[in-house]
């Protein structure tokens, strides 16, 4: 994925400090639910959450002309009240955050499909939703400010902390930053969801040992925090340092294994039993009652445990009619001829569908097994770190079945379900706005380096990279590693390398940043080294052209979620700078 040049934008993408911020706002843009919180820096003990319900469903309704209509519960209610023909003209998006995780090549032109298959640009959907949050937050801030007699407040005095999954790609991170800017949000900092959740948790008194009263994590304590949301799970591993700073012991990891995966497995069960066409038509033509089914599944998900004998669902009359018309059989006949004949019962009176415990258990195990596997991987890699605590935040952490499984699989860990865990990311994002940017030492997600050409050595360099220039035989695309995957990094840390090179006097010169998922790649263009281009600085020749032999230094500067590239040409005194563009 080739990066585009963005000259002199470090101040825009990596603001140097939070000084002057009168208000810090945290936005938790979740897969299933979203919300905001804020504090006045003059009173850091009080964190305000959204008026009414603290979080609401992440769904948005657009008018036929693609203008904003409603968000959250109001969007859901309005959409279900529309006539069937109006569903075809309006745009309704639900659980659309997963698109940024699933997209293999995210760009500014990437589209989303709504409930009925109509498309809108993803960047427009996200920008408008963030504009809605901007408006709601500002109204709430002004309302509280007037109550407290706070005088004057400009947009430049508000710092916006936008939470994102740690496992998102660089392109998804940049996408959210640009969407926020398009939505009118200035002074944006991206914050990783598990880090925000961790910051919230370690500031709370917790029960760390069975024989002790509640207490805060002490310096030196090492823990795993699992942010178990609706779509993705994010897991981080930290040690608490002096001044309550954090050191990442294992780079953040995760997967698509949140609560939505359980919902997906429920739907797959209906598809296996009754077929996809009936469910698709039910979703499309009977939006209101389809949402009732989704709500019913959510309720069952929140109460299911090892002790649950059976799960009872009531099927809607219209869905039963569609199923029987589509398949030419009654529901009873379809169940009898299916793999669930002994595990699922249906009573026509009341349209009651009863699932055996073993059937419902499998809906959870697809996500629970991934979570357990990730934790086992971490504990194996950190076997010498004496990790004894597992903190759970996020909506899915409230699942009794999930908690029971974790206690069963990891008896050596003290498992703590953090109080207000559903709000941990939202409130933690606000709290992080008060902290210095170097509060967390992070592990590099990739190996990073610059590509360069060098004198070709027979028997050492691959023949496919040999080329001739001005009588010299050179090797193209050697990987010059600056940062290794898993290496510990600090905010504003610089990695630099001096270089000397020759090239045609009047040509433009470019310096390219590459990354690899391998720890020690050798060549930028060798398939086995798994490299991709992620940034480029293009340098125009000075008046009169470049000197024949060019001396300089290139460097990579670590930000919170992005890198900045710089190149200094010693011969001319010129300095070039760029932020990396992944879209």
C-alpha cells in the first residue's frame, strides 16, 4: 500500500501537548454501543457521561438524499416505523464499525452496505456520525458550563480523545482521524481502547487477592486487560512503573471475537435450520420484528451460563410464514429432518422454539475459544513475568458463561470484572487526556525501515534485484531496519540513519518507509519478507541540481499512534518532513 506525501503535517497529526485544554471529551465509538464522556480540567474528579442513557446502539438512519436523520435508539425506532417501501429509500446502518476491521484494503472510496444493500461511502457515514457526537457533546458541555458559571469556551480549548481498537490497521486508524476532522472535530487524539480501559481500571481500588481488602494496583504489578466489546476483543499486558506509567510487556493483540460473534452464530443457526433466503427477507421486509428477534437474542446472551438448561425463543408469525413458504414444509418437519432433531423442539402454540444447552453453548464457544487461545498465547510468551491478574472490561465481559469459562481455564489468575466496565474505555479515554503522552511504553506492531540501493555483491544479493546505473552494478530495495517488531518504543523516540548515495543530478529523490510483519526482513521487494510501502518523502532537486554524492540522514519519530518521517540533506541544509498516509 503506497503512502502519499503529506508534507509538513506533523503539527496537525501529532499535536505536541494538551496545554490549554479546558475540556477533555472521550468518544467510545463501539460496534454495538457508543457513547461519550467529558471532564473540565479545572475539576478532574468529575466525569460527565451522556445525558439519558450513557451508551446507545451504534446505528444510524439517513434520509433518501443521504442526509442525517437519527442515531442510536431513535434511529432504530424510526427505521422500524417506516413503511416497507421507505426502507428501500432510506439508509440504515447497524454494526458498521466492523467494516474497518474486515476491510483488506481500506481507502477513502470504501463503501458500506446498509440493511437493504444500498451503498454509501464509509468516510461519509463515519464523518456524519462523529459530527452528530460533536454536536451532542458540545450541547452537553455548554449546558454543564452554564450551571457552573464557567465563562467563555472556544473549540480550541476542547481536546477530543477518540478510542479505537488496538488491533486496527494503520489505515483504519487514519480513516477515523480523517472522519473526525471531516465531522468538525478539532484537536483529536487517538487512544487505544484497551489502554484507555487499563488506565481507568488501575486508578480504581480492586480486589487483587482473596485474603486482602480492595486496593489499587501497586508499582511493579503486572496484569492482562481484556477489552471484550461487541465486535473485536483487544488484549494488552502491562507492568505498572513509577509515577503510574505503564510498560507494555506483550504487544496488543485481539480478534473478531466479541459479543456480535455470538449473535452471528445465532443467525447461522437459523440459516442452517430454515435457510438464508427466509432470514434475509425477514430482515429486509419486517425490520421492526427482526429487531425484536435481535433484542431477544441479546437478552439470552446476557443471562446464559453453565447452569442454563434450555434457551427459549419466540419466533415471529411473519418469520414462521416466510420459512414455511420458502421451504414448503412446516417448522416441525424442518427440525425433524435437520441435525438438530433431538436438540431443538418447537411448539406451534405460541411459536416457542426451545434450544438444548449444548446447542446454545456452541454459539458462545466460537468467540470464547478465541479469547482463551489469545490469553494462553500471552501467558506462554510472558511465562517469566509472574502475571497474576486478568481484568475484564467491555460489554461482553458481563456474560456469565464467558466469566465461568475464564475462571475454569485460568485458575491461577485473579479475574476481576471491573466495575462500570461498559464505560471503562469511554471514561479512561477522558482520563488519558490528562496524562503525558509518554505514559505508556508500547511494543512495535511491525518491523519498520527505509529502503535503499547499494553496490551489488555477487552471491550475496538476489539476481532479480540487480540493475546498472551510470556504469555501476547496484542492488535494488535493501531493507534498512530501524525498528524491530515487538521492540519497546517511547513517545517522540527517534530512530535515525546516515546515508550517502549517488543519482542523476536533476532527478527528484524519494525516500521510502517500509514495514514488515517479519522481525528481520532483508529486501523490500522479496515476497517472503512480507514488506509493504507505507510512506514516501519526495525531494525536489535544489537550484543547479544535486551534488554527485549526496550525504544525509533519515529518521523515524514515534508518535502515539502514527510515525513521522524526516530527512535532512547535509549538503544543502534542507529538511523534509512527512506524516505517513495509509489511505
